[in-house]
């Protein structure tokens, strides 16, 4: 059932298109409420959605970059919705590789274009300006933050009452996927200069900004290696930028976040571990 604010339940799972089709379907069937992530190295998110939509109650896209092209995003989204009418859909967009005023302008224009064409429209945000702008237009914001202090900071820039979603790298530890978690944390850690300055992450971000993460993900998939700068900041990345820890710690972090946000998306690499997906049934939050 879709909740009061438009999202079912308070918890969902992100899936990425780098697994084979059968594996994606198996995970979708167990989760039922999912978001499909975007990555240029992986399967197109609309193809993934078409594959799994009949196996879930709710499917969101989080987030499709506007350099994918706003008109193309709408056409592909409508086509998936048309083929799977029993599923509730949401669309999240973001700046992607665009930065500064150009990214802000493109996202603003796209949100305005989509506003009356999409029932549940979200924007991926990490900085003050885009949060202020998007909160005036979209139904909700997808925040790449996992720590309560970070979430409270970004929420001060929200202009109206909207759906607030924490969308962050997640994993119950220990796990064979801990290095996947670490790489995911590094990717989301420094997407806003204002954020880095506010929390004193300037030095970390200076080093991480030199990494080409598209290539880093490709290298990790092929050779199992991650950049040394990511390994160097392991502790702070996992503590501040993930929803993770032993089972009790994991649950406690979720509870903390849900006092601040309406919904949590358990981001990559949570969906990779079928045992962890099974554990969702035992969560009491």
C-alpha cells in the first residue's frame, strides 16, 4: 500500500544493473519496494525497471542524470509505466556529471518540465542551492547522506514540506561486500563543496576528487582493487557516509534516520547480499 506521503513503507532497497537478469529478478521479488540506480557502467535503468517491475509493488528511479536528456527520460519512463500498470512508479533526477550553475539550471529546467507529467517526482540533492530549488518543485528529495548530523544540516535548506528520503550506501557487517561499501561511500562523500566545508572534509575531498570513479568502479569489477585514497579514509567513510555496522548498530542507525526522514533507501551494496535482504523481514524499526 502506498503510504500517506506517496511512498510505501519506510524502507526500500536500491538495485543496480550490474547483475545478470535472473539475479535482479530474485532480489526484486524479495524486496518488493525498490529503487533502480543509475551508473554508466551498468545496464540502462529503464531496461532494469522493465525487467523487474512486475515483481515489485513500487519502483523508483534514483537518480537519472539530466545529461541523459530530459525528454528521453520522460519518454522512457512513460513507456515503462505503460507496460506495468499494477506497479507504482517514482522518478528521481539529478545533475549527474554537471556541476555549478549549468547543473543547477539543467536540473531546474528538467524538474519544471516534468512537474505536471510525473505523479511522484524526486530530485537527488547534496548541496544547499539545489535543495532549496528542488524543494519548491519536486514531491521529494533523495539525499545521499547517512549520518543524522549531515541530514539535519541539509534539511535546513528545504523550503516546504516534502518527502524526505535518505538514500545511502548500506550494509550489515561483517560482510564479503565491505569493500563495495567503502567504494560506494567514497563516491557519495564529496558531491557538495558547501557540505565538505561545513563538516571539515576539505582534505578528504581534495584527495577523493582526483579519482575517476567511473574508471575506479570498472577496475574494481575487473581486478578487485580500489584507489589507495579510498582505503586511507576507510573509517571515516564508513562511519559518516554509510548505514552500516553489526545488526543492532544497523537497526539503531535506521531508527535515528527515520526520526529525521520519511523513508530510507538501502543503497549499494546491500542488494548484492541475498542473506541481508532476507534479514529485512526481521527488522523492527
